[in-house]
């Protein structure tokens, strides 16, 4: 009888418990980060005291003003993200250019000037004000950008100006306006980016309606393609194979023509050895030997393809038959096509939780203040307290130093283990994401297996195969899913660590270390691919038999090894067809989108919205339609894999006698009989003959 979950018992309970504990821990880390974290640190600028502009008591002062923008030009800024100059929160950016010297002389100017000081200077002399850095030495007319005040630079011809002058006084000496550019560069890498982003956003608001229509077309096309596979899979496979053969044949013909034509050309008879290595490859194309080499290589390739075809024709027919069968199964379990939406929804939750936790963790620290200095100072980069810095020993040692907010860190145990929490966050993100995909694979496998093992389809199938399968997976096999995704998560986190180490070693010139890292990365990449393959088939076995993960993985692996040529042929044939399907859908929708949005055809001229960049919606449509096609075809590929494993099992368990009939369809059985490598004894083969419909036996 059908082996669909003979024994229903929970599998891998220990791993299930581990997973639940880990999730609880994950929630705890999230809550910890939530209480300590402060995402405002990412959004709002902070003044020299580490207070947020536009928050709390500084609510009316949302903008950050730098006393001396020139100080931002030092490369240290990009490392510490802090200019070694006082910064204050202000209500609005200065709109005129003044120096301290000229402002003190005029009362109304002085009143305006004082609003940009750290504290009211009162009647202190100018030298003291400058020495204690109570006020900026100069004001420059500025514009707000990213909540910071940046000098509004203009151009007069080729000369860079600030507030209409090409020179300004910074209290120490007269400087050129262009000197400011270096200071601003570090602070405004994002200026143009912002305008482009605004335009792109506008484009989306104008064209989202049409983008959705294009994506709907992609959905319809994907569905049509899957339906057509049921009737046209055979034709498509053979047409593609013939096209490959034809392309190679064309290559041989072209090379032969070239070879013959070059016969009388001067210098074409030099051998490749005499020529040696030439960086300019076009030189080789003028030599007969090159074309001869092309002819030989292509001819060998053609012969190999034809021999493979002759020997594997039955295997390819099995693959085609399985694909038709898969289309039928998908037809009976139509809801399965929309299952990826559920997976996508769960993945979105996992990614969002990870992202929010990461932001809160990276901002959950106290402000740390350090001594910043322009000249050499023994206390440089040491921590300090801004409240009593002016009377401290550090200030007396280095009179020109500043105690400025440096970064966010902390001394508490929570801050000591912060890196551990970050790591845990990433690890559980991988574990949960893999778990969600695994759940999808097992659910689909269970639904399609119930189709295969139903003695007369569709009457013996459960009423809602997908829901039944999802319930089974969660109720009995959470442990197995957690186990498989844990193994994968460990490999992935090792790959992340290797990338991190590689990033850290970028400066190091140790050739051996680089080579070793490269090897390790490559090995773990291969390992990840292999584990994904094993997991996928293990989940199918768990869905069919309900045994634990390790046994299922072992059974699946040996079952596939016993049918290794079929696996390779099936895998490559289905991958190839589905890949072409994706290309076809993306191509059709992309071409339609291009003609529609670029407004180059008269038919769509009036309908299409006018856009800044018409590539924005086109790219969106291309990516979107690829994801949609990939979603549908991943279900289809899962179906083919499940049916293939069921089919191998069916072959090994049953022999086609009345006591143990096959569960496969007549067409599959017929092809199998013709597949000479189906390891069956002559007797059982005769029985199979009797089982096939009489007309097919006659044909045979």
C-alpha cells in the first residue's frame, strides 16, 4: 500500500526543543535590544554633547551647525564619523556670511551671530571667545541637507563662490571658497543621490499601476506555461535538443568555410606554436590552424551530444514523462502554486525582525566622549567628560583640544556582550529563514506524494492535500525541519565569518593566508550547495515515511545514488526547461514593458505615463516577473523531485504483480520497460508486459 506516513510519530524531538528555546532566546534578545536601543541615533544628528537635534529640549533646533567646516576635511572623519570641531543644534542655518570681527562691531549683526554660539559669550573679549571656542570664527551662508548645515556653494564662471564671494575669512586667515569643498565632500557623498532618489520615487508613484498590470501578465504567462508543459513537454525538450545540435552544426560549417577561405591569404599558414601568446585575440582569427582547432573541438562536441542522446534517449523520455506527470499533479493540487506567497510572507517577517533587532542592537549604547585635537597631544583619543572638561588636567595640557562626542559604546556587561548578541541575531536569522523554506519544501512534498501514492487519482487523495500536509509537517516534523535548517545555518554562518575575515585581511599582503581563505570559501560554498540538495530530498522522504531526519537523509541519498544517471538526466532536463521558461516569461513581459514605458510605439503613446527615467519601471517589471516565474517554477521543480523519489521507491518496493502493483501511470511504466537499464529480472519484466495496455504491447 502507499507508504504515506505509515507511523505517525514526532521526529527529532530534541532538535525541536532546541529550536523553541533558541526562538525564545531570540525574542529575549529582541526585547533587550528594544529597551537599550535607540534608532534615533541613526536618524538624528548629535551635537558635541551627544544630544539629538530636534529631540527633547532641543525640539525647536532640528539642524546641526559645524563651527569650522574645514576640520571635516581630515581623513580621520570617515573613520570616527565626527569632525574635530564644536557642533551645535540650531533652529535654521545661517543665511549670511559674517566673521566674528565684523559682527562684534554691529549690534544687530552681533545679536544674530550669538544664536550660533555654544553659550552666551556675554561681554568677553574676542580673543577669549575664540580660544574657548564659544562662538564660531565665521558664519557662512548655508543650506540644510540631511539635517546638517552645509555652505551653499555656487559657481561664477569657473570660480567657486560662497555667498557670492570667492574668498572668506575664517578668523585665522583669508581662504578661498574652494577650500570648503574638501570639508563638504566627506559630509555630502549623498547630495546627488538624494535628487535621483526623489525622481525615482516620483516615477514609481506615476507608474505603479502599470507595473502591477505587467506583473499580472507575468503571473498569467507562468500559469499558461505550466499548463502547456503537460501537453508540450516532449515536443519542447526535443526541439531544444535539436536546436543545440543545429547550433553546433552551424559552428562547424562556419569554421569550415573560414578554413577554406583563408587558404590563399598571406601569413595564414603560421602555426600556433610559432605565433606564441598574443594578448590581442583577433590575431588568432587570421590563422588557419585556429579554425581547424574550432572544427575539431565542435565536431567532438557534436559527436558526444549525439552519442549521449542515443544512449540516454529513454532516460530523457522518463524525464519528459515525469514532467508531464508533475503538470498533472500541480493541476490536481492547484493551491500549491500560490504556496510561495505564504513562504514569502513568513520570510518577510523573519527579515523584518532581524533588521529591526540589528538596528536596535547597533544603536543600544551610551555616548562616549573623547579628546579631539588638531595638534599633537598626549591625551588624544582618550575618553573624557564634557561637563567638567574645561577645568580638567587634559585641557591645561592641551589648551587647543576639544572634548567631543566620539561614538556610542559602553562599559556595562550588556555592552561587553553586544557583539555576541549581534552574532546570535545573524545566526538565528539564517536558522529561521532556512526553517521557513524547509517548511515550504516539506509541505509541497507531502501534498504531491499524496497524489502519487493515491491508487486511483484524484478520488483517493485527501480533500485539501496542501493543508493536510502543512498540518502534518508542523505537528510531527518540526524537529526534522529545525535539524536540517540548523546544519545549513551553521555552514552559512561560517561563510559569513570567512567573508568577514577576508574583509579584515584586505590590507594584509600574506599570499598564503589569502590562498587558504579562497580555498575555504570555495569548499564551504560547495558544501552549502550539497547540504541544500541532501536536505531537500531528506524532507521529501520525511514527508513520505515520517522517519527522522538522519534516516531520511541517508535513505534519500542511497536511493538517488542507485539511480544516479536518471537523477542527472532528470535534473538537467527539468532545470533546462524551467530556465528557458523563466527566460521566455521575463523576455515577453520585458519586451512589452519596454515598448510600453519608453513610449516608442504609437499604440501606447497616450496611455504611458511621462517619466524621468523609463528604465525604472522596466527594471522593476523584469525583476518582479523573474521572481514570480521563479516562485511558480520552484513549486513545479519540487513536484518533479518528489514524484521522482516516489517513482524510484515505487520501482524498488513493487514489482507490478497483482499483490504489489505499481503506483505510477501507464505511460511511465511503458517507458520504464523500454529503459533497458531498469534493474529488473526477466520474470518481473514479463509481468510488467502483461500489465501494460494491449495496444502498447502490440506497438512494443
